[in-house]
C-alpha cells in the first residue's frame, strides 16, 4: 500500500513568493485526505502533479485564517464544475460556525457538504487504518491527526521458525499476530544453590514454574542419565527443595490433556 505526503503549503501566517500557507495532502492507496486548506491551496494542487482532484474529505487542525482561507474558493470551484459527489469536512469545535459564516462567500453548492466536529481522542475507523486525534499546544483549540495502520500479519517463515526451535503450536500463531514469545531451552536454565534461574540479556532471572515437554529421563542428567546432554543439571534437587514447581509434574502424563484432566477432576469434584 503506497503512503505519502504532498506538502501543498508550508508557510505560516502569510504566503511568500515561494510558499503557500498550510496544507498537506495525504495519499494512501487510492485515498486522498487533505489536511488544512490555506489560501491558494487549489492553485497549488493545480500546479502540482496531483491536480485539483475531487477531494472527498478535508480535515482542519484549527481555525486560524492561514489554515482555512483556501476552503471557500475550492468549494466554489467544485460547484462550478457541477460536482455532485458529497464532501465531508472534519475539524475541532467551531467548524459548523465557521463554515456557516463562510456560506455567504461560497454561496450555493451543487453537492452536499457534511460537517463533523471532532474532539481530542476521537478515532475514525477506516479500512486498514485508524485516524486518531491528539491534543497539540496552540493558542486556539487544535487537533493533531495520526494515521495508525492496522497490523498486517505477514507470511510466516516456517524455515526460520524451525531453525530457531519455535515449537509447532500456538506460539507460532502468537508470533504471526505480532506478539512476542519467550523461548527457553534447557541450556538457558542453570541451577545454583537449588534455585533455578534463566539466562536473559538482562542477566539471570529466577524461574518459579517450569512446564516440561521432555520425558522424565531427560529432565535432570544428574538424577537420571549422566550421559545425557539434555535436561538441567540439579533441577530435581531444586524441585525437592520446593524452589521450583513443575507444571505437569514428574511421573505424570506429559501431554497437556493429562494435566487438564487432573485439574478438571480436582476442581469439579462435588
Ligand atoms: Zn495557528
């Protein structure tokens, strides 16, 4: 999806020989949103590669003259073309009063104009994005606008996930939805003084609960198979000392269904 901004006018308060007062055109896909419409905006658009297109939406940040004096002329031009497509104008409180006063200037139009007054925090939900308003510091009531695109899940890279050891399961769905998951392997865990810790980029973090997905035999090489490279040395002693819980405890079925069954049976007893 293409997204860009066209700086139609960048001057403040008054125009200069090179610059027109405030106006900004946002182009996203086939949509064209005009933010502010200072004096000369329609001529700036005509002189640009954009042209004076049939805008459907105009947004005002505030009502200082250098931000709206281009509106009546542009509305009039649309009417002289015989436009019939509706136009919606958004702005902070005072929009209806202002456009009401300007009606004497632009007169009768050939198309309907809808006026929508917005407050800080209002969100316009769109196809693929939200347009949100936020407060800005200025001498009169003003709005900032931010366009926030909805998250788009990309293609899931199975090969990389396999290489990184991401288990086949709900973790992959969470990754694709843009959430983070923590992958801890046996080699990331160490036991010291019967306390289990996890190595992280921020140092060691104590671990209280472990959900194991390996057979008992591979849980702790010191306890079961000293020749094994799997498991966490000393984990069993930490467990016996009560310093770590094992969800799906030793000797119990490893599959989650087993754990859920035990939980349900214990919980639902009359
Ligand atoms: Zn201003």
